């Protein structure tokens, strides 16, 4: 009989290297290693050879960067998604794409299961499995860290390193980097290790080497840099007059943001599984794009449409963070978001300076801003009669006066 096939989300780190070998031995299965290239850069070097040497029968390293930018980052930014007011969801938004491609490979290879190295305490296990369930309910999921047998075998890092050495698995594990990272086109995250102490100052001068995508704002250029981003229907399409596809736009904005120390966030957030965790994030290009998009909306989006969309930001952000990208409610919300973006077109000018993204101008051929109406001088259009405001105020004050009268009587 042919062996069972399992598709493993493989990063080449200690955990997934151990898991690859352990799955092969425990399930007597054929392991297909899959790595999504979503912008990890040098982290991908040598992965194929390493996976094959560890026991994988086949290795997929798929360049998904353009799809990531176009079909995941851009739609999410149109929605104004911002988790708990700070986090631009860099790790969260990558997981549905990885799950989608894993399922496609599993089906193409005739695999019956997919596997991942996410721990039983984190968000990623939920994201991988909920997104996979939404598009491939027939495929089972193996999560070794939730299996007692696996945890008994590997109660700590020392046991994992010893196992790797005994099986000839090349791994790099040291105290030189006392935290874990996750990098992609949108951001890089830092968590665990020394960062589990929320009093630990990640921005201190002695920790400058931790950050990979941006210079310390204090070390950024002393002169501001002006840029212009052109939008069409809510999507950034050109930078300083140069048309750019989503991938190249994100790469360029990352370079600019990193140069000026933009996009660092240090926060304690609420994981979906119930605990609080501390995360440090670098999102240089995303921070620029998020700010520019909001400024473009300010001049082109109807007030009530914006209010409705904004009222759904928390819900949308939670859906992304918690792993419901392919859920029907997120798809329904996205349809509303897409409708809201039809006139979000024009150009935004920004000033980048020492960690700040400062608005420096906005214009649009479909602008809802009318200077003749907004002016504090005489209105040449005579479309707004200031005397009308008196009745407007009286009507809005009516319920307040009634409520105040009742409260005074009850004192």
C-alpha cells in the first residue's frame, strides 16, 4: 500500500525540522514540505536541500508575494483593519494564504492531511486550521504540539536539539537571539524570550540590533522626505509618478519607511485563545500605506459610508486576527468595503520624518471637498445658509432638553 502523504508547513527552523522527521517516523508517512515565499528574504536560503536531507520526499517553495500583496494586503487595508488600535495584522493576514496553498498542494498530491508547527498556546494554530476548514473540510490537520506523545518526547528545547543532533538535522539554536521572529512582505514580528517581560525596553539603544527593517527613528535622516502615492478605487497604483504593481509598491514603501524609522509598534495584545501576549512589530511600508489610504478616503468618501465602514473595523480586524478570512461574514464585509472604495481615487502627498508619516496634501478628481462651500468667507454658490443652522440645532437639542428637564424634576 502507498504511504499516507502529509503536507507540512515548513520554515526550516528547529521546530518544523524536528516535526518533519517526527511525523515521518510516527505516522510512517511521506512528508511533503511546503514553504510559502511571502517575503522572508534570506530565511529561504538552503531550505529545499535542508528539507530533503531531513526526510521530505518533495519540497514546494512557492513565490506567493504578488498574490499576498494584491489579494490579501490590499483588500485588508481598504477595510482600514487595525487590531486593538495598533497592530496592522502582518502575521495574521499571511496565514490564510499559506493555508490556501497548503490545501491546493494536498489535493494535487493526494495527501490526506496537512500539518503545522504552531504551538497550542498561540493564534497561528487557530488561523491555519479555521482557514483550512473553510476551504477544505475533508482534509485533516495534524498539530504535533497539541499531541501528548510529542510533548512527552520534547518537553524542552534541549531535547529537541539533542534529537536533531542524533538524527543529523542541521539546526541553529542559540541564546544570541533570545526571541522569535516572523517575517513577510508586510512586517516582521518579535515575541517570546526576553520580550515576555512587558517592562523590557525593546527601544533601548542596546537593543537596536534587534530591528531588521527600520533604523531607529533617532538615527533617521535629519531632513524630511516627501512622497506622493496615487490611488485608484482604494488601491495604491503609483509612487512619485511611477506606476507600480502591489508587490513592488510594498517593497518600495518598505525601503522608504525603513529609511525613516517608520512603523514600529510595541504592544500587549489579546490572543484569540484567551491570554495576553507582548509583541513588537516593524511595519514600515504598511504604516505609510495605511496612513495614505486614510487620507485619500478623507476627501473622497461620503461621511455616512465612512461611518458605516469604520463601525465594522473592529469586527473585520478580529476576523483577520482570529483566522476567519475565508468565513462568509468576512467575505460579506469585504463586499461592502469594495463598494465603499469606488471613488477613493486621487493623490496623497506625505512627509516622512523620524518615525512619523505626516500628511502634506491630498487631491482628487472626485473630491467631495468643496472650498466654495467650506470657506469662512462669503459663499459664492449660496448653497449654505448659515441661518438654517439655528433650526438644525433646535431639533437636535430637543431630546437633550427633555432629558435634562426630567433629570431636574427627579433630583
